[in-house]
C-alpha cells in the first residue's frame, strides 16, 4: 500500500474541493447562458410584481453594450424600465411614475 505524505492528504482534499467548485461554477454558467429572452422577461415581470405589489404587462427590446435586454413593465403602479445584462441581473431600473386616471 502506498503511503501518503503528511501534507499530501491536505492537498488531496484541497484538490477535490477545487474540482467541485469548478463543476458547480460551470453548471451555473450553463444555466445562465441558457436563459432566453422570454424567460428573462417573465423573471423581470415577477420582480415588478414583487416591487410594486401589482402585476404588470412587460415587454422587452434589445439593449446596447453590456445591457442585453431593456424590459418595460406597465401596471397600476406605473411604468418601470429595467436594464438587464446577459446573466439576467438587473443593472438599472427607471421608475416613470403612476399612470393618470
């Protein structure tokens, strides 16, 4: 049976943890890359509802540069325009106020 050097076990454990971290990061990247415009607009619509307390009608258009999509949501609480990057993160929001009744 081969003997493991005293520091060898620590390196094996560290290597296994590093490999696990790489696999988890790779899978998370695959999921983010698979995020399509429809799924992203639906996710922003849920965010709008959580923030305003009312559902809204949301639509999206292509963004510029680091902004992948610009999603505008209209509802009883007014219009909010969200800028979203390729990873699905909201990078900015612009509240345009309540609609007139």
